[in-house]
C-alpha cells in the first residue's frame, strides 16, 4: 500500500488509499507536526467512498489541510 505525504503549514499529512470489501476507495489519514516525530495523531473520520484511488487521495489531502487549518485557527483564537 503506497503512502502519500504532503506538507501544509508546518504539518505533515500522510495518507494511504485503501479499497474496502466493495471495491470503493477511502483514504486513511494521519497528521503530525513536521518537527516532532513523536507528536502524531490519527484523526478518526467517516470518509466518503470514491470510485478511484486518485479521488480518495485528493479527498484525504483536502481533509488533512482543513483539519490543520481548523486546529491552527483554534490555537490562535482561543475562546
């Protein structure tokens, strides 16, 4: 299984596209801060199923970047 790795705002998004039992594609996403090999978290999500591996990869990247943006915004603007 191939892992795709992308960087966004100092964070690393790693995703692995996987086919489920019905042949649909989903992306397993993990996010970690690029400077900290220990601080890794794997957000659990209910992700849509895609017809192609490329669609699953694109969705995983979009999900990871939105997750990071939301996390950083919350850190900058605490309630």
